[in-house]
C-alpha cells in the first residue's frame, strides 16, 4: 500500500526520538566489546559479540540457560582466565583501555570491575572486615579513620548501614540472605569500581529482599556502570535502561529496555520474552 | 507464531480472542438490527435489538476481568502485552458501538408510528452500509492481524464523515420545509450522528490493530471530514 512508505519513516523517527529519551543516547560507552569469541575447549560458547555498555546506567543481559550471557559477563573482569580450557578472542575495552592487554594487571582490573554473585558469599569475617577487605588490600586508606569512613559510606550506599551499624563486628554470615547480598554489594563498591557485574543477584532472595536490592541497583546506577544477568524478565524490565538478548552464543538484539519488552525487533527475542521457547 | 510453553497461557489468549470475535459479531448484528428496525418501522425488532445490547455489555465485563487476571497472573510482555492491552481497548470501543446502536433502536421505537418519506431513509441506509463494511473490515483486520487493512479503514472514515455532512444538510432542509418534520428529523439526526460516532469507534479499533501489529501508533493525523460541529446553518 502506498501509505506504508510514509508510515515507516515516521516509525523510525518516533523510535529515534524515544530511544534518545529513554537511554540518554548521548551517554558515552564505558565498556566496549568488539567481535568477542569465547571457546571452552572445542565448544564455541560465544560468537562474535559486539556491544557498547553506556556509563552510569544498568544494562541487563537476558537469555536462556547456556546462551552465553554469564560467559560474556565473566569476560569483562577476566574471570574466564581461571578456566584452563577457556580461550577469549576479540577486544574488550573499559574507558578505551584494552583489558586483555598482556601488560594489564588483572588484580587491578578486578578492583575496577566489581562482581556480585548469585548466592551471597560474604567472607567468614565480621561485617566490617567484609567491606574493609578490598580497600585494605588495594591500599585505599592510610589510617583507621579513613577506612572507617569508606566502610560506613559503602554500607550506606548499599542501604545496609542502618541495619548493621551497631553490630559491625558480628559475622557477615549471621545476616539474612538479603542483607548478605547487600553486604556483598557494599564490599564490591568499597573499592570504588567503575563497573559492577551482577550475576543473577536476586535469584536466591525473597521478593522483599529482591525489591531492596533492585532499589539499591536503581540508586547505584547514577554512579556506576552496572551490568546484570538475570533470568527474571520482569527484573530486567524493572531495573535496566538497556537490555541485551543472547541466544545460542550470539547477541541477538540489544536496545532500550522499554522497546525490547514492548516491541522487540527480532522474532527470537519476542519468542523468548513472551515464553514461547525455553 | 510459536505457541507458548505454558499451554494454559495459550488457551487464555485464545479464549480472549474468541470473546472478542463474539463481541464484534454481536456489535455488527445489533447495528444491522437497529437500522432495519428504523427502516421497516418494526418495534419488535427494535426491542430485540435493545435487549441484545446486554450481551455485549456482559462480554465486555468478561473481557475486562480476564485481562486483569492475565496481567496479574502472566505479566505479559512484547506482542502478548500489546495484544492484551489492545483487546481491552477494543472491547471498550465495541461496547460503545453497542450502546450507540441500541440508541438507534430506541429511536426506531419512538418513530415507529410515523410515516416518513423514502428518501429520508436512503441516505441513512447508505451511510450505515458504509459503516457496517468498515466495521466488518476492521474486525477482520483484528483476526488476521492485517495492519494494512486497518489502515485502509482508518483512511476511509472521512467518507463516512462526508456522508454525515450531507445527511445533516438534508435533514435540516426537511425541517425548514415543514416544521412538523422537526420531531422525526431530530431522531434521524441523532441516529445519523450515532452512526458517524460508530465510524469513529471503528477508526479507534483500526488504530489499535495497527499498534498491535507494529508496536507503534499510526504516525499521521487522521483526515477529518465532519464539519457540522464547526458550521452554523440558518433558515433563510
């Protein structure tokens, strides 16, 4: 029909305007991946992934189990280095610095790229020491007062301070699951990282604890570049500004979260988020 | 389209579509009955039209309830989300179409005892046929998810508006000719306005079908043909 041509250009215009509005498109990219391939031995786990992750925002990685989203997440702080059969090719930069540069200190990299795991994993130490651990080993404080300040600020940012300020010497493992996860987030932000990676941070938490962690993520995004892997579509929709869908090792579609969840372009994305294949 | 992994979700969507199809069918039938009753001055047909509006209202309540339950239970996304929200809005339009048709049937009851000149009905019949065909096409576009068909309906509504304009003038002329016609013509005028409004609801449905298919609204201003609300007609 002759009206179609007119309509499509209008659609593109609307989408462009919306995209700029939702994602703050002018924001510079923090993490840039170009043509990343990952092999576990002979298995080609991640195929030619290229994506820009903007600073000061949350990007969600979604996709079925085994799609490569966690593998990709682990490339960003080089956790895959610990797996002997794993081989990574392509380029990943953080602030234009190649993180696979042989001259790069991996320990320093992991201080810049914090990680929060699926199951809360506090050290079997006091709440204080859990948070103070990173700043101590990276020498971020020169005296006790400074360290106290870092610990307090990190716990405050993680929304945990009010709940634990009178029991900082209690063991981190004595906290509830949700509190432990927020303690792990406090531990991650104590070293002032640039990027925080979260691998299903709420899948072991009840809905209330999940809501608290999601609120926290929403507050932290003004200061950090956050990447979250989640199996909960609703969670991705709630906390992220951009969403990337992985399937069978490829990045199928990446875009503003609002568009991905209301009007995805790729049929595979549509099928996955509407529950049409698993 | 692939089926949902959760079969009961798939069944719920199909049930929703069935209810919509049923509602659409009822609305079409009600409009046809109302206009036939007006043309034939058939009070019993008019009464049965008035009574059958209750079925549409009932269906709308069922659709609303089902949509709310599905949002709570399934948290639909992407095309499912658009599907469910669109159906809810379309159900509202169909319910209004039912009300407007019922209003025509009531007017048919009011004027059933009058005799009126044949040309009065010709324009009315013609306009109704246009709207009926629009309504049929838009309901088909919903079932077939055919955005182009919906867009065509959307564009063609201005013909209905133009028809309403001319009917409006015609009725005014009859009233000016003989004040005894005023009562009857007023009923016809409101009847014609109702049909014009049904056309508008039909275009709303078309807009929703387009959104359902493409995920973005129609990006044009709709051509409007009804100028009666901005025109003053005076007897000379």
